């Protein structure tokens, strides 16, 4: 019984230390579940909105900047996992996976609308 109490106490202390990370993950989950309501389709070609979409999605998100960001986030997640910081590793790895698969995510969210 003492071991269980000690383990629960240690777990609660660890949660208190990582409140900010837990809040970040929780807000990410909320935003991900609400993303279908926020998704937009591709604007009409030739409009100002299409130019902004082309720069933001095609050149930055799907381009080298998004790839480097995704790989960097995966690397940071791997380092956090090696250091046994699970609460920091999981958001980094998930964020890196989202950046690396951004083109299919943008397409599928555009189909939802």
C-alpha cells in the first residue's frame, strides 16, 4: 500500500511539473477536433486569396521550410524520448508528423468543407 501511495504521489508531482505541456497537448487536441469546422477549400485561381494560399501552403508548408520543420520536430522528439521526457516527446513527434504529411492533411480537410 505504501508503494502505491508513493507511486501516486510521484505521478502527481510529475504532472504538476509538466502543467504547461499538458495544457499545450490538450489545446492541440481541441484544435484538431475543431479543425474540420475551420477548414477551407482552395480559393479560385487568380484571386488574391489564391496567391496567399499558394505561398502559405504550396511554397512554405509543402516546401523545404515545412520539410525541415517536420524533420527538426521529429529530431527534437527523438532527443526528448531518449532523455525520457515523454510529455515533451509526444507533441514534438506528432507535430513533426503533421508537418511532414501536411499536403495530404490540407487536401483531406479541404474535402470536408
